[in-house]
């Protein structure tokens, strides 16, 4: 029973802490007079991936990096197939051409590269270094381009009062650290008691819990008609998860990969991304939302049934 309480408390802390941390860090960036484009492309995406980062570090230090891998890959599926599927079900999304040219090719390459590195059954520290190098190269490109454009991210996400932004960041960070420890403790205990693979726990329950900030951001952005923020945060978060999160986890502790489980998450993740490639006019139609939700249902069925 304690394991379930730990997991539930961790998910609540991840969702609440992630929301606070997003608003606080974006607000601080605005207060510090950073470019709004940089805020949207880097700070917001990092902030929404912060629960995955805390879970990844804690899981790797606890000797269960499979939870970190499952969380990162599962969160990417949740972000696109579930969260963006819900967002598209509300209304179609207009996609800026710049973000399509920059972020979609990288987002599509992440599952392919991860699959290649994991094919031998292990994501080693050297593999982690390669992923980290890719992430740094992408981040540099984002910052260079973001300096040339403006974004609505700070208007949608940020808390512009400096003292409150700092307070939200601190409270959010504390909750996220607590969430990482609680989720890892609860998920590990549940997996052990039922004989469920640690990767499956990470790719399902943990992934949904740590994706709460992306869900909140997407819904807020859609309701305020800022499609750029909704899509940009999701794509940026997926790149952070696939490159930075897995890299850090494997650098702390090499990850033994159950290929069939990982391949399912990677394949559904890539297929989901293909489903949201915008038309030439830069629009993602509403009907694709239903397709994404079906893909998520297929993903859950396959990964749970054949674990």
C-alpha cells in the first residue's frame, strides 16, 4: 500500500511542481529581459521536462535506469499521441514554418538514433555522450535562431512579477525533487511486487505523471489561441527527453534495454510524429487528434500485454 501512496503522491507533486516550475522559470527569464524566442524554445521546454529529469536522475542513482528510459520514451509517446491528440481534438493547430524546419527533423531523428544505439541491448555511457552532443548542437541552433524571432511563450506561461516567479520556481523545484524520489520508490516497489518490468512502469504510469506540465501547457496555450507555444513546447520537450534525459541517465548508469519494449515505444513515438507533420500551409488538421488517440490506445495495449 505504501508503494501506491508514494507513486500517487509523486505524480501529484510532479504535476503541481512542474506547473509551478514552468511559470516561475519562464517568468524569471522574462524578468531578466531574455528574448521571448529563447524563452519559448529553451526555458519552457526544459521546464516542462523537469519532472522527467528528476525521475531520471533518481532512478539511475537508485540502480534502476530502466525506469528512466521507460519514462523518457513513454513521455514522448504521451506528449504526442495523448496530449497533442487531446489538443487537436479541441481544434486544429497552426504551425510556424521555422519550428517545422528546425524541430521536426530533430524530433524524428531522436527515436531512430536511440533505436540504433539500443540495438545491442545497452545504452552505454559513450552512447549517452553521443546523445548529449546531439542535444548541445540542437540547443545552439535553437538559441541562434530564436534571437531572430519573437514568441508568445512568455505571455502564455510566465509569471511576470519577479518575486512571485522566484517563489514559484523554488517551490516547484522542491516538489519536483520530492516527486522524483517518491515516483521511483513507488514504481520500483510496485514493479517488484507484481513482477512487472521496470521499463513498463516507467513507460506508462510514470510517463503520464511526469507529462502533467506538458498537458497543462498545451491546454492553456490552446485555450488562449497560442498554437506556437502548444506545439513548440511539445516538440522541444520530446527532444529534451530523447536526448538530454536519456543521456544523463546513461552517463550515471548504463541502461540495459529490453529491445521489444523499447522498440514499441520508439516505433509508436515516431509514427505519432509523422502523423502531425503539418501540411504545406502549416496546418495540422483536427481529425489527426482522433488518430493520435487511437495510436496511444494501441501503444498501451501492446506494451502492457506483451511485457
